[in-house]
C-alpha cells in the first residue's frame, strides 16, 4: 500500500481552513444576535445585525449541506 502524502496533506489543509471559516462565520452570527439583544435593551432597532446573523447561519447551513452532499455523492 502506498500513501499519497501530498493528497493527504491537501485534504487536511482544506478541511482545516473550512473548519476555521465555518467557526468564524458562526461566531459572526452569534455576535449579530448579541447586538440585537443589546439594541433591544437600549430601545433601538438592530434589523441589519439580525439580517447579517441570519445570513451567517444560512451560509453555515449551506456549507454543512454541501459537505454532506459531497460525502453521499
């Protein structure tokens, strides 16, 4: 059995970058929701923050769905 170390390293690198990107995107969504809570406490509107948070969560869900698609296909 011969292991292709370059391909294994490439898969590891891509999965690491995608994982960090998804965590960052999810963190932006959580930050947007916390800004909404802060704005509600102050009596302001934070519709842009909520929209951005939902967009971040939707992008996370799309990335996970695409990953599942790649595994199943």
